[in-house]
C-alpha cells in the first residue's frame, strides 16, 4: 500500500508560480511512475505530467509544456510539480498518483494509476 499526500496548492494571481509536493510513504518502489492530474469544475480529470521514479524520465502535456516542470527527490520520497506563468485555466484540483505496474508505454491514462492522493486546490485569479 502506498500513501500519497499533496501540498502546496493555493490562490495565486495570473502569471504567478506555485510548487506542489507529493509525499509518498509505504511500499514505494523504484519501478513506479508518478503522475500529476488535474480536474477543473465541470470537466474530466486530465493528465498533466509524470516522472519515472528510477530514471527521472519526464512526460508533460503540451498545454503546460514550458511552464510546468515535474521532478522527484529520492531522499525525501517526494515528487514535485513546479508551475510557473500560471493562467486562470490552470485552476483545478491537482492530484498526485502512482502507477505501480509501469513498464513503459502509455502514461497519461488515469485508470493505469492505482494509488491517488486526496488532491490540492489551485486557484489562479485573473
């Protein structure tokens, strides 16, 4: 069992920055894929970014590429989502997730992730 806890969300003005953290505990493994998803009001949950725990290979969705950066810290067992130049359309609940069966290939489907955090709200005002 893996327990994920997100933090770092909040209210920020457009153009501002936030760094989300996802602290992992329990049976974490170097083979995991750690993902970030978000869900805006009235919309489906969507993939934002992911990173392989062992090699640090990253995947970032096009709408946030160049503004969002995903990273991990092995010593702290924590994954980060650094968000810059935030826009009102980035407003959403952001979720951290872990895919414990990742072996390459598809990384953006939420049904592949078997552990989820509780989410953290990010609100960007215009």
